[in-house]
C-alpha cells in the first residue's frame, strides 16, 4: 500500500469498525501510522485480534459505542476531546441490512435500517464537528453503496438509506468546504465479506458475470480508496462519490 506521509500520527475515528470493511479500514490506517479509534456496538473479537497481531496495534483504540444513543455519542466526543484533542478523519461506516421484498417488509425493518445507516451519521458527525474543526485538514468520508445508484431488489430500506447518504454527503460538503472540512463518499459494489457470504452463490455468480473485472472486490481495495480520500493526495476532491465496483456501474 502507498504510504501517505501526511497521515502519520493523525487521529482517525472509524464507525462500524468490527465489520469486514471496517477492519480493513482500521488496518490500512494503522499502516499509515495513524491513531485509530475503532467503534463497535456489540462484538470486538476481530478488533482485539487486529490490535494484538498488527505491528502498529498499540495505535488501535477499541471503543464500544451505541450510535443510536445521543448521550453515548456526547461521552465519546468528550473522551476524544480529552485524549486526542481533535479528529482529523471521520469514517462513517456503520451499517446494517434487513432484506425483504417491499410487499412483505415491515415498517420496523425499514426504519431500523434508516436509523442505523443514516441517522447515526447525522448524530455523530454533528457532535464531532468541533473536534474535526480543531484539525488542520479535516476529512469526513461516508460509506455508501452502489445500491444507492442502481436498483437492488429486496433492499429498498438499504437502498433508501445509502441513496440518502449521497445527498447528505454533497450538501454537507457544500456547507463545510468553506470551513476547511472536506466531505466525500465511497460506494462499494459487491465486496468479499461475511455479508456477501450470506447471499446465494447463484446470485453472486450472476453478479460476477456482469462485472467487467470478473471478480468481487476486496475489503482492502475499499480501505485503500478511503485512505487516499483522507490524504492530501486528494486535497481538491470535495463532495464526490468514488464508486468501487470493478466497473459494474460504469457511470
């Protein structure tokens, strides 16, 4: 992986850090010698393993936080203000899926995905603004999905949440750029992960056949793009969504 010298010792806050993409993001920022604050809700085993085995594992700070709880977010930001003093990079990666066809989807399934995938981004980003603005070159990166761009039957809740993230990203970027905060998004396609392993092998093969590169993406490839967007190498990129899908969408 390319080394971005400007990222060394920066403070990076990663939500959804215990998932496959979140773990890869933490790993790649550790390689950049960042101080990584990794948030999880209920399972920290994989993060603990990463901390114990990575050469820069001492820079990984594992923190439990329920992002649906405003008081928990306030306590998190107070802790970061005392210990780190600032946030240089915020990666909004927390997300869930609760798939079902529209005709049979419950309102609770719809609202729970919107709550986790969208409203938590609003709450945490707003609460962290002062910490971000304490940085010399703050960056916010929101993790969306190509489900925000192309139809994804059975995922109307997920698609709605990820589509909203793209609009949120553009408008927040327009508001924050004059204040020196860069905001962008990434939209991964089908990535090798525990989530994709739950998808029918037939469906996965059909998708691979439509991808020009003829393979699934890797979590590290998503993480590498996020690290790039966090560095000064992307200093003139604002309000954009980088699609990481092997050419599936080709927009």
